[in-house]
């Protein structure tokens, strides 16, 4: 039946690429210099930033499901095609600097908290043999580099990208101010920063995670039942969960960057 439907829609000789293009999709490899990328070491607030940008850039004033946010701000690891919504589109990934990333919103978070959050995410997706001390001793090694490498590479900005750096901790203490700075960076004038702050509060994000779209995605990724991607959203949790000696060693290795960032 599926083959027959495809035949009726696209014909016998239509390639998969042609099929998606007929439905209005664009290949991920096709970008423009106007596009904006939300970047950051994993678990540094990039998902929160994605939702903020979705509300801010498209003028949405009511809570929406995560599936809509995925259309407004494309996750580059989910699907090789996306629906382009205008001359400027928004993407989210965790890559290191590349020449094509012209406009970047870079999210920074204290590495000690980011690594702890990353650890819990890995555990919730089946990495039961992972030891938290091993992850800290690698400085938070991920497929995108460790925390120090990732943050420092973007601070160095080797390709002279147009970048705004936003600290996760500042989003917690004065989100309205950070949204205003983000709006200025994006050239957006008509918006309600207080409303967007409310729509992206911890409680609102948790409610979004409990929605149909996010729940289905967690099942597909075999997320442990009862666990959350939006876990706690607090500062300094590492001090209560991680052995002090492990943290001291991390501090010693990353002293310069931590202090440079004000941690």
C-alpha cells in the first residue's frame, strides 16, 4: 500500500530527494549566510535557547508543543531535510567552529554543571556502566570534544563569526535582560521579553517535555521511564553530587577558563 501511495504521489522514477523537495523540504546541506546557529557544549542550555528563539523570532505568544519548535529551529541531527520558513532560518547543533557558521548564538555553562547534566542524560539513555568520575576526568568528553575544547574554540572564533555569548546562569538570574540582548543581536524589535521568559520558565519547559511530541521522542530514544531531559535547571548541583576530589582535579586542569568565564 505504501509503495502504491508513493507511486501515485511521485511516480515510479522519482528519487527520494525529489520526493522530499516536492513536499517543500530543503536539504540540510543547503544554507544561506543569513542563517543563525544555536551552539554550545551539550547540556549548556541550547534546548532552552532553541525554545526562546522560537518564541522570539516568530512572535508566538501561546505555549506550543516541541514538535512545532523543531520546525522553527531545526535540530541538525534528527533528519537530513528541513522546512525552510524564510530568508533566515535557525538551526541548533553542538559542532565546533566551521567557516559556514556565520551567525552564532553560543550558550555557555559552568563545565562542572554541564558535565553532570550530560552524565545524567547518558544514564537516562542506557549508558548504565558509565562512571561519573571517568566523565569528569576526561573533562566531559563528547563526540564534539570536551568542555574546555568546545568553549575555548568558540571563544577563539577562528572564522570571525558574528557571535553572541550567553551564559546559562545569566538566563536563570535575569532572563528578560538576556532576551533583550538576544533580540538586539537578531534585529528583532517587536516582542514581549517578560512573556517569553514566562513561556520558557522551568515549569513551562517541564510542561512542554510532558507533552505528546517530546514524550514520543523520548520513547524513540529509549529514555528511561520517569526521567527528564529538563532535569533541574539549577546552578552548583555538582557540589552535592560529585566527589570533591574529582571536582578539585577538574578545577586544576580548567582553572584559567573557569576564571575567565567568571566561575
